[in-house]
C-alpha cells in the first residue's frame, strides 16, 4: 500500500481527500501544484510530505533546466521556499528540503544535477520505507498477545513512503498474531482516522473498530485499551512532540488509566535544534473545516473558530518513543542524544 509514486518525469499522488470512497491517482509535473497538494492534504502525514516535497524539487529542476546558471539557482531557491511554505509543523518537510538543497549545491547547482536530485529523492523515499520496517519490528516487541491498541489520526502506509509508523507497529504485531483489536479515533475535524486509518486496516484484514474522539476515555475506563501507538509530526530534543490535535488529550487519559502510551517516528521527525515543544510552530487551518462537515454547514455564520491542526504532548506523558534505532525510554533527552547525535 502506498500513496506516492515517482514516474521518471512526473509524480503520482493518491488523492487522500477522496478516500475512502474513491481511489484516485493524479499526476503532477508542476512543483507549485505539489505544494498546493501538500497544503490541501492530498498528500499528508509527516514523512509523506517530506518525500513528496523532495520529488517536487526534481520537478522544479526539470522545469527550470533551460535557464542560465544564475537564474536556475535563483528560481530553484524560490521553488524550495514555496514548498517549505506549504505546511509549518512536520519537520520532515524541512529535513527533506535541506537534503535536496545540499544535494543540489554539492552537484554544482546546475541543471546537470537533475539525475542526482532524482537519486536523492528516491533515496529519501526508500530509506523511509526501510525505517518503517525497522520501527515495526521494534514496536511489535512491545505488544503483548491479544492486544487491544488505540491509535489516532493516520500514521499509516499512506502517511509515509509505505508501511507506516504507528500502523507499521500494528502491521508487524498483527503479522505476529498479537493484535486482537485496533480502535481508531475518527480524528475530527478532517477524519483521518475514519477515512484513512480504518481504510488501511480494513484493506489489510486487521480487526478494526472506529470510535469518535470523545469515546476513548470511556473505553479506557472499561479496561478495553491495552496500549496507545500514534504518530508524530515533530519531536523536540527533550521528547515533547507535536502530533494531530487530540493527541495530548489521549496522553492525559492514558496516564490517568496507567495505559502505556507510545509515539512512533523515524529519525527524520526529530528536531534536535529545539529544546522543547514550546518551539514547535502549530499550523492553524481554515475555520470552514470546523463549521462544515462534508460540505454541509454545521455551525452558525458569525461564530468564532479555533482550528489548530496539532497539539504538543509533554514528554512526561510518554511511556516510550519507538524509532528505527530502537525504543527509547526516559530519560528521553540523554537517550535520544546518544542514539541520534
Ligand atoms: O494533518 P495530517 O493529516 O498531515 O496529520 C498527520 C499526523 O498528525 C500524523 O500522526 C503524523 O504526521 C505522523 S504520520 C506517520
């Protein structure tokens, strides 16, 4: 299962806004349209955004290849800035663009760099899938026989290069015969849990139950959740992390009910340059995502709306961090530094 395919001179993206009812792939040759697709959540999920942006840099270079060296460099700079402006929270976007920028300058900063840029974008894509597989192996070791797992938003194959982070753990644990149920929060306002996670799980034949976001507390109180695995958009070096809005609430609930709570991420999601979560920029999205439901108005004109796409969970609420290099337990700051610096 995947959502991003490079086709030599174009990028194909599975339009995630149309799931689960329609599986539509669109071809992109214009990097501006890829930036717009990232903004509109046609492609979404931290690692997937980074991969799509890396391929978009290749598309920009192909479009600009006939310019003289000076103009080529100037226009490439503009293209990279336009891609960086698409969404602010997931650090994978900036991490992937930095890799592409370095590759371009190391290859001379001219259109001759195009094959090397393509190789780099493909490497970012391939490495992400490999990291997810490793993450799955490490994470599955935490899962006991018969586990009932809760997840939030979509940290699956389509949010990554393939396989998934939190859903990578679920997939690996399910293959090992240890998963009895995966509860997916529907994830208001854009329903990534209902539309995307439930779709992935049903497609893979993994037992799945959809709940609305407000049901998690009651399920935990009834003893029906054994552990929580969810994704991450940016982790600060002390372990504080941003993920889909609602994650922080789940962390508080899990702590109250003494339920193990894990975030799952590749190293490309760790931002060692920031000391804690207060430095993470949280994207605010359009009020219409909250005042309308599937195009139907559900709130009165004139009401104020607050619509942050993410929240920050303090590291104290985390049981552990599952990465491609292993599972990190507290104290996070020194253990992350030892693994990733
Ligand atoms: O707004 P989205 O759908 O891009 O938010 C996605 C998430 O919050 C995911 O949990 C996160 O990006 C990790 S994806 C492996």
